[in-house]
C-alpha cells in the first residue's frame, strides 16, 4: 500500500469509491462536479490545481482510503493562516483492519499545514 495526494486522473476512481463505500446515492457519486468543487485546490500549495485536494491510499491500482481536505484560510488572533478542513475520511470495508485510517491521519500531519479543523468523525 502507498499513500499520495490525489491526481486529476484519480477523479473517476474517487467517484467509484464513493459509490462502492457510501452508496450510489451519495451526492458525489451522482454529481461529480460537486466533488470537484468541494475539494478544489484553490492554489498550488497542494500541487496540481486541477486535482481534488485529498490524501489517498492505494493497494496496487485500487483506491482503499481517502481523506478529503478543503483548503481555506482561518482567522486567528495573530492573523490569517492557511489550513484545511478535514472531511470524508473513508476506508474500504475490506481494508479497515489494516490501519488505513490511521495512515491517512498520519499523512495529514505530515502535510504540515498551519491549521487543521474538523467538525467530527463518523
């Protein structure tokens, strides 16, 4: 298994991953343009700007985990800083016993963004 930021060419695999793991009715499975909008890289700080901003874990050519990242800026008492909202942490059912979710969280930490936020995990 290996981990990397998503590429533009991964979009079909990510959409299929949502269909397989969350269901055909998930909004990103039905409306891929919303996936592209939510995970848009608004600058080059995460590489390719046409790729979704997400960490992915692959087992050969199979997507087995994803941590969505929504780049934004946060106001702090000390000024404005760049950061990300974490969303859509997902691991394929057959790979949940392989610490894929933990790998994704460790990968987020290695990105060294100034601020991380989330509203919770499900």
